[in-house]
């Protein structure tokens, strides 16, 4: 369904800070199956399910930040750590796997299809990011993976709660291939999704490290550059391996990893 018309960015930030974050039906099924098998239930198993769903990951981290004690100095970014801090019993009680995105978008298959594509893209970006972080000997590579996974959380939420507007934006870009995403979003929503993303991260009080890793202003830092290059590659390759932006991606990734562009293509499995 299309949520009631919002007046602007501030109202959307408020709404998305109060509403239950939806999750994928498959995530809910997998978590339910794990919970029913108490004998083999483990934080690692639950984390493996959560980390494939950006919205469930955001739901968990947002809840943890809301329950954060003033005495807690260490910021928790990784899913495994968040589950250990909460405990599995509390997690299942306080961070339920509902509502379902598929239910919210019932009867709107075009919007659901777009949501699932962004989900897939986010997972691809997180896979690229963690692989490169390991190659760069980043001891905390999971933080980089989470940043890439959550990079488009605002877009995912808007597909759930403003599908009509999001489809308008998509149609505009399909009609005009030169139209930048941010410009189309400004025309329809009145703001760019990148602004919504930044405002939500602050409103949810996400860990400062995570906010930095998703901040383009910090792109001179190796870890942040890793995240942004992974996002770019996932977006461009989603259009097919003939996308004209990919050659520049190969060059940029090569500079990050000290590789030649042709070596980058082999590494990521680019198909001619």
C-alpha cells in the first residue's frame, strides 16, 4: 500500500523512526525454523539469516541502539555482537520478524520486484566489500560488509511505504536515461534518498563508525572508498556486464586493490 502523503523529509524521517521495519518473508521463515530447533539454536545461525536481509539487520541495530545504556562505551556494528549483547530470547521477543514486506506490498508486484532487486544488489555490494576488505587485511571486515549492506536502506523502506512514488521515479528514469536518480527523487518526493538515508542514520543513532563508512564526505578513507566502490559495482553490474560505467569501476577498484583493470574483471567474474 502507499502510505499517506507525507509533507517532506522531516515527516518521513519521523515516520520511519517510529514504524516497525518490515522484513522479507524468507527471513521470517528461516528465523522461525531456527527457533523451533532449540537444540541447535545458536547466535551464529541466527546471524547468518539476519545478515542476508538489510531490513532485518537495520531492525536489529536500531533496537540495540534504542536500548543502549549510557555506560556502554563500545559501539556494536556486527550482527553477531548485537545478538550476544541482547541474548537470543530477548531478540526473538523484542525484535520480531514482522511485518512482512510481501504483505505490505500485496497486489503490487512491480514494487515488490523492485524491492527484491535492491535487496539482491545490497547483498552483492556487501559481498564485494567484504572480499576486498579481506584482501586489504582489514581485521574488522564485517563492519565494512554491514555498511555496504545498509547503504540503500532508505530506498528499501520507501519501496515498502511509498511504492507508488517510487514507481513514478523509476518510470521517469526509464523514459530519460540521462536523468540522475537524485533529480528524479527530488521531483517526486521533494528530497533525495541520500538525504533521507543520512537523516535516518542520525535519528536511529546508528553507530558512528557505520555512519562514517556510508558517508561520501569521507571517501578519501580506504574503508569508506571500499564501500562506495562496492556499491557502484553492484549498481552498474545489475544493468548487465555491458554497462558503460563498468570500465571506470574496474580502474577505481584496481587502484584500491593494487591490481590491473583486467585482473579486477577476472576477480569479480565479469562476463563479456
